[in-house]
C-alpha cells in the first residue's frame, strides 16, 4: 500500500482499489464511455485492454459487446488499438490516429464522428452525445480531499467526470508526481445564455484550480498502472520540412517589418508533425525572443524553446514528447512548472481565447485546392486519416492561419495542390497562407481567381503546374468566372489516382 | 442651413458641407474605400452615384477609374449597383447581393473576396486589406463635440473611420433623429496578444458608447441626403416556409422538454429570407415567451415579436425593414429604444459572444449533401450568389445550428440535397440540423453514413430519394466506408443540370 499511500492521499478511496480486470466488469455492452487522452498522453493504459479482453469473452460466448468511446483526442495502441482490434467500439469521437481503429472506421465497422475539439466538452455537457455511463480517466495522484491531479494531458477529462454516471480512475505511477500544480482546470463557466467570459488574457493566465473536482461517490474503481505515454520518437527535420519552415520564419520577419506583427510575434500554435516541429526548431536560431505558445499539444520543439529561454511560457492541453524530450522535461520540471500550463481542451481550443490572443496557427494538411480550400482529414475523399482535431478552432480564429505540406507525396504520384480538394475541412474563408517547399501563397485580400494563380505558381510542384494551369484555363473558358471549375473533372485527379496510382496525366 | 443646424451640431464641421458631386472629386482611380452599409441599411445613398458618374467621365476620356470597395455587407442598387454598372469596382469584399454587381463578379470583371463578417474589421485593423484611402459612411447626425451618430446600420463603419486616411460623411435626413442612443459602438478592445474580453454577457449589455468617434481632421466632406434604405417588401410566409418553420418550433419544444434548452429558448439568430421570417412569425403564436435576439440583421419578424412583447430585447448590427415595418419601428421608437441595440458587426458576429450566449443559429442554404456539408454561396459550384455573410460565424459557434431550404428549386429541377455540394461553406463539422419542408435531420453525434440515411429519408424530396439512395448504395460498394463517394459522379448532378436544365435522371 505504499503506492496507494503516496498517490492516493484520500484514505476513503483506498477501498476502491482493484485490478483493471475487476474494474472492466463494470463496463457493459451498449454503454457510452468518456475516456481521457489527448494525442498520446493522458489516456488510460490498463482498462482498455481489460475491456477488450472482456469483449472477446462476450463475443466468444455469442453475446454482443461494444461501447461508444468519446476521448479528448487520439490515444495509443493500448487504448484505441486494443479496443478496435477486439471489435469493442461501436461509435468513436472526436479524433483518432490509431491504425487498427482507422482501418475499422474505413471498413465501415465503427461509426466515427470527426469533431472540432472545442465543441466536444460543451456538447457533452449539453447532452448532445446522450448519457455517459462511465468516465475512465488517467491521473497522477489524488489529494487528501479527493481532488484528482491529471497526468500529461487533460483534454476533456474534467468534463468527463462531471457528466458520467460513474468514474474509474487509473493512477499511473510512471507519471511524475511533480506534475501537481502545472494544470489549470477550470471552475464553472456557467450555462447559456448567461455564461461568463473565459478570462485568459495572456497564455499563462490561470483561471481555475490545479485539479479535477468530482463527486467522489461516483468513483467505483481505482486501478494502478505504471506505463509510459505513447512517446513516439521524433524525426529530425528533413530538408523538405526545413525549406517550408524557413519561408514561414522569413515571412514573420517581413510582417514584423511591415508593422503587422509584434517583435516577439504572437502566441504560436503548432499542429503535430514534422513540418510543425521544423518551424519550432527553426525559431531556435531566429532573431525572435520572448516567444509565447498557445497550442493544443506541446511537443519537443516547443519544450526546447522554453528550456533554451527563447519562449517565455506556453499553454497546452497535453504534453506529447519523444522519450528523449520526456527525459529533458522531467530533468527540468522545477524550471518548467511556472512556464507550462495544461488546461482542458475547451480552453486551449476556445475561439474566444484564440481570437483574443491573436494566435498564429500552423497546421499540416493533406491537400489544398486552387482556391485555398483545405482537406485535413480524408484520403481520396472517402477514407478517414485522423480527424480535424483543433485545426479548425485555430484556423478560423487565428491572427495568421498557415497550412503546410510538401507539394507532392508518394514519390510525386500525388499532388498536394489539386483542382478541388476531395474533402473540405477548412474553406476559402478560413485559409490565409498555403506553404509548400516550393513557396508560399498569401491569400489575404484575394479573390478565388487571384488565389489560383498564386497557388499554382508558388506552391504546386513543377511536375503538376502545367496540368493545373490547363485545368484552370479550361475552367475559366467554361464560364462561371468567380470560382471556375469543370464539374466533371474537378475530382478526376483523385479518381485517376484510385485507378492508376498516379495523379499525373501520362 | 436649418438641416445642418439640426443634424450637425458641431459648428466647425459646417464648412465641410458640399454636394455629392464635389465630394466625389476626392475619389481617384486605384483607391480603396471602406463604405458603410449592411444588408440594405446604413449605406451612403448619394456618393456612390456621384462616384459612378465620375468613373463614366474618366472612362469616356480614356482614363482608367476603378476602386476597391469593402463594406459591412450588402448595400443597394444606388450603391453597389451604380458602381458596378459604371465599371468602377476593381475589388469587392466581404458580402454583396446586388444583381449588377453579382453579374460582373461572375463575368470575371470584378475580383470579389467572400469573407466571414466577423473577420472584416480585425483584418482592416491588422492591415490585411492594405491602406484605406477613404471611408464613406452614412450617419443620422453629428453631435456638438463631433461624435457621429450612425443610422439604421453600423456594420464596419466604426472601424472604417479609424483606418481610413480621409472620411466623407453622408448625413441622411430621412433617418429618424431618435436613433440617437440605440447604438452601442465599442471603445478599444486592444491589440493582440493582449486584447480584452468582449464583455457582452447578455444580448442587451452595452459595452461602449452610442456614437462613432473619429479624428475630425480626417473629415474632408459632409454631404446631405434624404433617401430611404433599401426597405424591400417582405413576402408573407408561404406554405413551404411555414412547414419548415413548424418543425423547428416543434423541435424547440422537444428540446425544452428534454432539458437541453431553457423555457425561453436561447438568443435567436436568424438569417435573411422567407424561411427565417416564417420561423419568427411562427414564434409569435408559440408557447415561448421572454425570447432574446442576438442576430446580424433585425427584420420584420423580430421587430414584431418585440412589439408584441414576446421578445424582451434584441441585438443586431442593422435594421432592415419592409416599408410597413419601418413605419411600425418609427411609430414605436420610444418603446423600442431600450429593447434594440445596434453594434459593430465584429461584436454581433463575434465567436466569443455567440458561443458564450449559446445562440440558436438559423440560416438559409443553397444545398446540403449526404454528409451534412452546406453550400451557402455558389450556384452550380462556380457562380457567386451573395456570400457567406455571418452564417459561418453563427453556425460554428451556435448552441444549435440549423440550415433550412425547400427540398427542391426550379419546379423540381434542382434538388437541394445532393451527393456532394458543389461548393463548401459549412462543413460536416459545423452543421447540426438540416430542415426542409419534407422533414428534419438531427446530425448530432452521428457519423457520415448515419447522417446520409437520415438526410435522404427525412429531408430530400421524394422525387430524388431513389436517386440519392442509388448513389449512396453504389458509393458504399466502392469502399472507403467512412465517407462513401463516387469521385467521378459526386458532382454529376450539377453537371447534368448545367447541360440539361434538370438534376433528375430521366
């Protein structure tokens, strides 16, 4: 009981300690679960496997067993992966990135709703997902008076324990006990129509308390685990990513000179991925100091900016590090604790706060079209990759909204600049800058046709420019000169890829 | 000078009074103008014609003359119409609805950027549109100390006078002098990253002052006019609109019963059009009292709810009435002045405020697709109708977001439910309810395929249901079972209409 004594200071809760297998018995077919987790951090490590095993037993006995799972964002193989492999998920929202789960979604086995992350907690609260039977959340500790200290990610965990009928907590012994104090979990913001402002006026403002509060009577089980987060290795920025990043950093200098951006820029949001990481790496050697971060997921790049003293502070909902960066985080946690704040995702992704702070949003895309519409989610229009995540929350409300991608994929067989995107996640109304290794298109104050010429000439790969110009020229000749398109050809590049494995016209 | 004495109390400004023709001489080729006006209210009535005449003279002399025009939203024939007819517009943003202007946009003569209205003022302020040479704004009066009292619409007028190098004011004698006090024009909200909250916690909260403040030295001309706003006649709700409206009102009752909506609903936003008007008319005979309005444009329906005591108060950026309703407004202005507040559009359309208040957004659409994506702007994918206006600001941030349309147009030749929308303004991530006269689809918590079946069976016209099921079934068989599509057929309905004038397969 040393573990319990150290991590669960509330004596009354010790009686709830049990094994994951015992706790999984509470979960029944047809239930809806609010499961913590955000981009490979803060997800339960033991319960999902135990529930998956229970599902297999039920299925073997010829009984149905599947649940709805609403998380913060993506989790990991030992959460989404094992549940999907056991055919234990009926409905899933709002974001995922697990290969097994993805394959099941695209095979039609799992109903998946792809959501703006800022909508999730309010829609849980408003009852739009129906009743939540259980919240299953990871924590690093429970205080003497029963307050729950989250671990490396908050996501929707605060809301999960509020709306769920019953709660199961996983105390993860692998998580640093010194995380206590780094969270800012909000108190009540009220119910419409008389909700209060979210008083975050600076990325580091704290508006709540450093713990999750819940009705202790709802806790039916506490399980111990001792396992790391997903902690995927980070690739060193490649040449392609560095070229994209360099343009964004040059552009910042240009905008500072033009007086449209303060000298220390504006709070940075960076999506997950190599290019985002390269931009942050590039800022390390830039002339910009006293940077601020206001992002969903804080990864290696931003951590290193803070440790190096280039970034003053950052707000996020989850910490998602490589194993090396996790080590640096734990080594420096006393230095970092007043420079990093972790919040529920309804605050990190809040349109109110993002617009107020004037965040610079930088997100990866799958493809963009001639007019600046962006597809962030679908492969060839039909198959889900991961989801929109917070990219819409940031893009719509950012001071600057960037979308980045190499200009081609699959050795040139796929162009990331297409006549019409095969799925629309961000429309022409929201997208300001498209950046590839070829160049950048500044779409501010431009009509669709003005955008098209810029995007083709600046961003498309040379192998595709003639093909794009040809489409655009013929579309212009067909009339409808606001947004020229050939409706029977607009998606033909994707169809060609599906049929031949190549978007190029041979 | 009685007119001037009554309407311009600041004596020093009397020297700036001149004719519209004289004032138009200030406007030169290549300039960018911030012109007030929002949905047929608050636009200058005399200057545009004078500028158009000047353009004609210049063109006749073989000299170029065209300007960029950034308004609040749509204006009227005597503003956008005359300028477009004189080929005097080079660039136009963010919204329009004038037939002559629209034709010129679709003929490729005018570059038009269709924008979320909540973005306009901040992008003007941030310099994203470049320099504004002139602001031309309508006002009802100027106070003793040079404060400008707007007329029936504010839109971006407050920002226009701040960013423009020089200002021309049209004092409209036809506007009720008692409008003074009904506006709430905001003071400074600061510059990112340290902008302050927009402290509107209730639709009727006032956070500013009832006038527009400007540097009086920038005023180069004041012109008198005496002409009404656009004041289009309102059609009585037809059977179709009433059937759509009845479903929405029934749904409200259902959600109140389920505890997801307060008894007096939540603040209502209503787009322009017959269906929107029918919903408001329907609320007149509903069991709901103490209603609140938080909308862009306040029209006849909302006015009548307020006069009848069904609605307590409403916030808008413009008043756009039929001639009859204008009479009722003027007759009741003393009763209405503490029940209607007019604000700059960056506040009426603010994501921060809309989400905080939990607004119920109801907007018209051109078409929706199987998965809940909505086209609000384009005819057959290429031609601009009006623009997105504030529909995106409200839809994304609303508590409930409705899109409404009759299920067919052009005597059945066009289905408003299509396999894939020909232009995306609101994505599956933002749209909660699709309503036609056939029925309603509640898309909350549903995956794309679950949505498709609902939308076809509940919303599509019976003439198109088999055709839609056929497409969907074949798309499912093609694989890609998250969002099934046949890429070479997804836009074929629109192509068929372009070629044959009918979306139906004969």
